[in-house]
C-alpha cells in the first residue's frame, strides 16, 4: 500500500461517528474527495431533476452526478433518461446549455449526432472517413443504468445492482409525502435558479440541513432579532418557532424541525388570517386534500421542516406561504462547492399566494437572503480554519445527544425513523456513518 492509500486509511479510521468525533481532513483533503466521487456518488441515488422541469417529450436539462456532467433527457416516448454529457468519440461536452427541448445534439468538435434515446444517429463522412465500417450501435451516449422517480423527483444511480429508489429512501417517504401531497395542483419548480460557489466542502452544507438545529439561535441571530419568520421583532428563537423533533433514517438521510401535530397548521392559519379571505380559503382546501391523501398523523404534522436526502439534495418546507426550497450541493473540489437553488410551490395556488411565497423564499435561504448568507459564511470560515497543519490534527466534535439517539419526549406514536430531540447530533452522526460505510468499501471495476 502506497503513501496515498495509507493517508486515506488513516483519515477514515479517525471518522468515528459512534464516538462523536470526525477527522476534519475529510472536509479538505483532495485524496478523500477523489475517493468519495468514486465510492459515494457512483453508488447512491442522486437527485437529477423534478418532473416539472422536463414536462414534455425531448425536454432536457443538464446537471451533475458528483463530478460527472450529465444530460437528463426525455426521449420521444417521454421516458426520462440520463446520459453522460460527453461525446463518445473524443469526450467533448455535448450539451452546453442549461435546459431546453431537442430531438438531437451534434458534437461541436467532429459533428457526431445523438438522438434523445442516446443512439448515435449520424456520423459525418461515414463512408469516406470510416469506409462505412463503424459499430454505431455500440457508440451511443453512455447511459446511466438506473433512473427512478418518487413523487415527481427523479434520481439516478450508476450502480446497476443498487437497491430500488423506494428502498433507498425508506421511511423518509412517509414525511416526503406530506410535502409532495399538500398541493391542489401538484408541485412545480418555479422558473429561475440561483447558482453560486462557496469555498467549502459539499458535506458541510448537506449535513447542516440533515441534522443541525443547534446553530440557528446563534448563526441566524441577526435575522431572528429583526423578526424574520417571527410574529414579533425581538423574539428569541424557541423550539416551537421551527419544529420539535429530529428524525434519522437508514442510508444517511435526516430531517429536522418536524413540528408537533397541529403546530404548523396553526402557524399557517395565523398567516392566512393576516393575508385575507383568499388565503384562508386556500389553506382550508390544502388541509382538506391532505387529509384525503395521507394518514391523519401526517395531515396533522402538515409540513416537514428541513432535511437532506443523502448525499446532496436538501430542502425546506416551512408551510403553505413559504416557497419550498430545493437545494443541491454539487461538489467541485475538496474545498469548493456549487449550490443550485430552486423554489418549489403548488402549481394551482392563487397568484397572490404565489407572490407571497416567492417573496418569503427570496427573503429566506437564498444566497442574499437573511439565512442563506449566514450558512454560507459558516461553510467558508470552517474551511478556512481547517486547512492548516495543526488544525488538521484536531477532530470535530459530534457528541451532542450521544447515547440518546432515537429518544425524545412527546413524540406521537406512529412517526417512522429514529425520532430524537430538537437539539442533538444524531442525524449528523447518521450521515457520516453511512458515508464511512461507503468510503470503506472499494467500488468493483468493470472492464
């Protein structure tokens, strides 16, 4: 074993979620980054698109699975397929726009053309240059073998033998259904997207959304003091302002800010009364349809707070008048991430409600919002304080609530997952336990 492998082994040996400590080098070491691109992002289900972003046959968008650029493309029969965004000839990036509709793409390097089913449809000078002899059926776009959806959210996985998406999501589906089904016309991604780069590791953001309630009264103190998402300026953040429970799941997923049954509904009712009759009627309709679609406990929980689907899809769902946040933490290097943010909302909501939700969304977690800038500063400053010689030797502490995972007072019976206290590191430890499991298992190589 060479020095490179020795270093990776040493770092992984010091990732000890069960003891409440994490080697901080996993947030800055480039060799760890390269291994996780191979062992994490090639074997997990990674979010690639919402159905509303590609509604029609031959609609497409471009995104990433880890460090690999991909095209998410509906074929002419409307099946969603995911292809490596790289020409099979010499590797040129095939599509260089964000989204659109196309029957085919032609490579700008040598002109090879691929149809929406990934097939190599045309080769310039086929007879003259190749003498009519090229196995075109073997040279289509490299296709991701597994693409599945849940509640309109499409995920892709490079591992042909991976468990199904439904099994991978597991009990988190119970909560996800609350967000997805609390609509009159289905969720849609509102046009427009914020993209920005942060000098920090992708895991810092993903784990924060998966499990960190502890930072809110301190990181977001300024926003809370001026009354952001509070009824009165100057109020101090309380558990009930955001939620009460933390829930950990298999495969590294985590949710925080899950409210007590009835709490979020009453909060939305207060807002609706302030807006007026149209909002009150809309909220009552939402409650009625949710009660018909899910269990009584799910309907009483009403909205699910904050969460991360491992590895890098995070979201906010703070009720019926705040645009739902969909945030993807795209890794760029060990010390740089690119964040893509979209707003999700009810397609059939009245315009006045959509306008209010859009304003609240912009005010909140976005890059220039009251909360987003705070979180990005944390990511940047943690990274800046992590790359030094001595600092690399000092592990991070994740011991809050150690020994009390899945234990809390007041949680109603019937909530799936390991339900924990509002303040605990259980979800962060859960995130890194799964991460370490993947990192410790080499990826089989195909010829």
